[in-house]
């Protein structure tokens, strides 16, 4: 008996692992994964893989370069534009598609072919300056063409805001990896608010849905470990506040300065 007590005192970790179940002594492993059955481990891996693929799908669907597609669709399906000539609306739509969607996407592809960027998603912050500046210039020229086409001022300001936000984001990205996904969601949220206010349209339902989607996108980015909470929050409110502030600018004065 004395020797047993001495052994227990000398090796307390052994007594912590050994458990008496009435039939004998068995050893519990401190690693919970080893205590799980193979079926449980397999189920856990499948579930993790499913959520990871789901997060990737959400990130792709709401990729920043694709947001103008959704924004343009929502914009020109507003009741306001049913009172404009069809040719006028088609010209504005083509302008946004060419300079806001096609050319930015082509610039990313060309930069990828010339190995200026490692991936079209631009995961490295040091690679973001050139492609972001290309997009900012495309949107600035797009806003100028819309101004010449006599589009509503609030529409021109939305396009100007995108150019401004991307330009500032290209500078910030050299020091800190702000979330492009969150910024684009903030821009879209602000654009819905400005569109509703400018056209006296009730957009509460659309706004609520989009804020919910923004939460899903942010959760997906966190799940993939692409960004931190701060990068997502700052990105969202940077995009949102930029839209609300720039909506008061007179685009004519901006283009006179340029």
C-alpha cells in the first residue's frame, strides 16, 4: 500500500489519466481528436469542407468586380428610368458596363498575364496599387461620360464615389489590408440609401436585405481567415460614409478641376 501511494505521488500525471470503470483501469487520451471515432472525424471534416466551399462561393458571388453588375441592374430597373428614352438609358447602361465592368476585368487579366499580379483576386496588399488605380481611372472616365450624357447628378456621384474609394483604398492597402469585399458592400448599401432618397422611393426592404447579405459576406471572409474584424468593419463604413458624403458634391465642379 505504501509503495502504491509513493508511486501515485511520484507520477501524478499517470493517476490523472487512469480511470477505473469497475472492470479495470483504462487510459484516457488528452487529445479529443483521438477519442473521436473515425466516423465522427470524417463527418467533422465533411462539414468543415462544406462550410469552406460555401464561404468561397459567397466570396465569389459578391466579388468586388462583380458588384457593378448587380448595382447597374438594380439602378436601371428603378421606376424612374421608365420615363427616360430607351436609347438614353441604353447608352448609359453600356457606358457603365464597358468602363465599370469590362475594362476593369480586362485590366486584371492583362496584369495577370504580364505577372504584375499573382492572382486576379489580388490577395497580396503590395500588388493592389496598379490594378486599383486602373479601376479608379476607368470609373472616373465613366463618370465623365455620364456627365456629358446628362445623367442624374446622384448617379454620376455614385460612380465618382467608386473611383474615389478605390483610389484611397489603393493607398491604404500599401500599409493595411482593408477588405475590398466589405468596402464594396458598404458602397452598395450607401448607393441604395442615396437612390431611395433622391427618387423618393421606399427602399427599406431592399436596404434590410442588403445589410443582411453584407453580414453573410463578412462572415464568409472571417471563416476563410482572409480578414480581421477591424478590416471588415473599417472597409464597410469607409464605403458607406464615402457614398453619403460624396452625394452632395457637384460633379461639374469636379470635372472643371480635372
